[in-house]
C-alpha cells in the first residue's frame, strides 16, 4: 500500500471541521423538501455564498420540464427548483465531476424540521446525513485541494441538484452533460452503513403509471355491460408481482380510481416501481410487461396507456470503477479508517453518471443513518474524516494515479 507523503499529510491536516458543522446546522434549518421551491431557492443562495470561496463560475440552471400522471389520468407539470453548478478550470484536459443534492424527502408541512443533539457526536435532523453533511464535505475538501499545486493542472464541475429525491427527472440531462468527458466522479450520498461502508453495485429503478380505461355501468341493473377498470388494474398488479425474481424486484404501490359503490368503475391508475439488477433484467421485464399489457387489455376489454420507465439504469462496477473504489478504500485505510463496500438496492445520481461510462463512487458523504425518517442522524466526527478522504482522493486523481 502506497503510504501518505509529507505533502499529503500536510494537505489533510488543513481540513477544518468547525465550519462544516456550522454549515450543516444552518442548511438543515432550511426546509428543502423537493417541492418546496421557496426553501430550495434559499438553499441555492446559501450554497452560492459558501461555494464562492472556490474559483470558477457559479450558474443557476433552470430545471427541465417534467410531467406526471394525475389520479384522473391527465398529465400535469411538476415544479422543481433550480440546480446549482460551479465550473472550475473548464479548459483543463483532465477534469472530474462532484455531485450532491440540496433537496430532502421532508416537505414544508412535515413535523421533522429541527436538529437535536442525541449525544456529543450524534446530530439528529432533516438532511444532516442525506445530504447537507455531504455538501459540506464537498466544499471543505475542495478548499483544501485548491491550496495544493496538484489542483492547478486539473478542472472539475460541481452539481448540486434540487430533485434527486424524486429521481432527478429535471436534472438528468444536466447530469449527462456534465459527466461527458470526465475522468472520474464522486457523489456525496451518505455511507451505505453507519460504519462508513460504501455502496458498490446498485440496482436500477423505474417508475410506471398505467392508465386503464374501461366502461361504466350500473352495478345492479346492468353490471355485465360495464368493463371494470379497478379489477383490471388489480389483475395487472398481481401479474406484475408474479414477475419478480432474483435480480428484479417489482412493487405495485397504488391503485387510484373508481367512484360510487353502485357504479362499475371505468377508470383506474396503477402505479408501480421496478428494481432491475442488470440491463438483461431490464430487457426481460420489458418483454414480460409488454405481453402482460396485451393480455390484460384483451381479457378485461379495457384500454391501457403506459407512462414512465427506467430513470436510474443499473450500476455495475466495471474495471475503471473497480480502480476508483480501490483508490478510495486505500486512502481511507491510510487515514486510519478501513472501509469496505456492499451492493445496494437503493439508487442515486451515481446510477446516471455510471450510465455515461464514467467511474463513480457515490457514497463519499458522511457517516450516519436512518435517512428518509425522523430518526435521520449524522455522526459529526465523520465530517472531518470524509473531507480528508476526498481531499486525498482528489490529490491522487489530479496526480494521474490509477485512472
């Protein structure tokens, strides 16, 4: 194992944890539920104030239009916040991508709005781990990295998007654009486990809405003349669940529709999620799904219209990613905290980045746990370690090591 050089020891010694904790406390006090546009705007401005300490140009990028399917089957626009982008030395031939997200899963009316100290090292609060702590790590690591000579010959882009928690639908084109031509990427989701374990391979994810149109009729006088959309939706949900196997999770999540009890329902919307482990699993699902839609349409004499699809492709660990993981794991061990990795059924922007052919480690953020719940917590000491880890990884990447 390559040991730390005196230059690297000096580099990591410059990481200051105090400003990071101050940022986490301040940023977690801003509600940034994905749909809270005013809160996201406040957070964007707070990020601009903090990240202006780095060289480069900050850009406010509008979200791409996104539509969803309403309960009545109509399409409606989804409002998303602006995305934060900082480009440093765009002319450099060797460039990296660092990504995070400012949104959380807690809307403005959620009761979980404040931080609470559980003990001197455990901070409970919305977004503390996922991922305002991770954003603080990005900034601290880059400030230290910029103080080294190794930074001057490389460039990087930073993306903090506003819609990661709902699938990054309005930022996916931006992610793909920024990933283009990058040597490597680091994404600052919290560690997969509270001990710092990284997420390696990830399943993909797809969200679907099937709008089913039948024929209404009186439930007592002429029910046989009706075509029950709720029954068709239920039959489709059961058949979809039966497709699930190792490598493909299928979760029918909701059926909407119907009216009075004495009316055969002529409308329903079935919503479901799939988690394919590989591109082959994705293709197999699509083949089964297409056949199922045809069968349900014929058997129940209804019309089916499918909306949605795969938004996060599966993320395998290829040879280039294996080298990047090896570097991160070695650097963490040299800092006195050996870490491993596990496969994950969860998804993030790392899936999108890997689909562009760029090696990515996407759990470079803080240690913590219970994310997406009121018990979410940050292990405060991990702020310093993870910033040191990122500064060291960036220094070695800039030096041309491994990749």
